[in-house]
C-alpha cells in the first residue's frame, strides 16, 4: 500500500482526495494546511487520522511515500524542495509553478534527490479528449494538418477561486496550462508560436483572453483559443471543444461530448460520456472524472511504471505558457 499526504486543503483538494479514494493500492493518511482549523475540517470530512499546520513536521512524523501539493503555484517550489530533501516523491497541481525558472528548479531538485515528480495535469485524461486521440491514431481522417482547441466561456471562475483575480498572469497560466498540454498530447511539440492576449474584465489583474497560434510537429497548424469573457449562445464550461482536420476527414468534439467524424463517406456521431462518481458534481463530471484517471496513471508511475504527466514532460507545457507571454509582450513569433 502506497501512503500519501496532502499539502493544502483548499477548493481542489476535496476533489483530489475523493479521486484518490477511488483507487486501490493507495491511502491518504494526513493533511497539512497553514490554518489548522481548515485542516481539521478537511480531515473530519475525509476521515484522515492526522492534521498539521507544519508541513515539515508532517513529513517527518508520517513518512509518506508521496505528497500531493494542492496549493497556490507560488508555493510549489518550496514544498517540492521540502519533500525532495526528505526523499519523498512529489505530485503537484498545475500550473507547475508561477515562473519557468522555478519550475525548472522543481525538476532539478527532485532529480538531484532521486525522487519522482509528477504534475497533476488532468485535462488530457478527459474521456472525450482521449477519444479524439484514439480516432486520430486510427488513421480515419488521414494526416492532420490543422486544429483548433477551444476553451471559451463566461463562467464566473473567480467566485470559487477569488485568488485568480489577483494574478498578474491569469488565463495562460490557469486554463492555458490545460489547453496547451492538450495540444501537446494530440500533436506533439510546438516548433513556433505567436500569441495575442487581452484583458476584458476590469476587476482582475491579469489577461482573460488569449489566442496562441502554433506550428506543431508534423507541420500541424494549431490554434488554442481561450477566454473567460465570452458570452455565447451556449455556455460550454467546463468542456474543451476540439476540431482536427486531416487530409481524409475531420474530427470534431462539440458541446455535450458529441464527437463527429466526417469523411467523404459521411459523418458518424457519438457521445463520449465521462465517468460519474457520487462525490463529483454532475455538471463538471468531465473534469472531476479525469482526476481519477490522472491519479491512476500517476500511481502507475509511483509503482515503477511510466506515467504521462511527469515533471519532465510538463515542463514543456510550462515553457509553452511562458513563450506565449513572451510573444504577446514582444509582438513576435517565438521559435521553440
């Protein structure tokens, strides 16, 4: 049985621990939060035996095999360094860190300490996204040449996570980390990119609209379209919409998980429903169920297998995020 401990008991931790409880071979025994009353409420809800307001003390006493860091991005480096110094494997929520340099330090300190680093990048584990990849790999649409990955919404994300409104960098680090990782998962690495950003909401510090145009491996032109300011006829949050065009057809993932595959022979339509769990909000099942799938893959990595969302892999997504900011600031195409 692999034993884990949680660092941070805020909004997302409730879904994260619920997802861990769906899996066999792993148990969460303790939690840290800087406010001990918050940690105690969390422990009572999820029946944890130990709570702490001192992360170092928790790691010394509990000696977990891994920690799951579910705190603000600016704290990820210090908690990663703490765990690595004690020989404890690290799982960290995305974004990996609040800067590219600190993300690199996270990976370096884990490599030096000989511990594993995984990033909880769950969007690529959404059932509809995996279905798109499966159909692409089948060859039914031939060789992809163009794609759009769309996450445009007017959802009031700041209501549940008010700290997001205070970030100097918002949409590219928040949802962009997910969307750009999906682009990498589907099409490989980007060779160059150009980005434009806007701030529409006057009450926030960072940008809430971004468009990133990339040339990917295989010369696929990929446009990542992101917005939290889009009042549309049909609100799609929290769904990611996709269109992949190949020389023999296209794959479209549209609202409510409808997958359309079009060739010269016509269009096939499917609905790719996400798994449903009792603790998950049915409206957000596509996100919440992907947490289970992502954790399961990371558990495989902890057990000696090969996981997808390692720190080394996710550092490439972080690099894309900050290359996009560089392009938006300079007005230039960035070569990668």
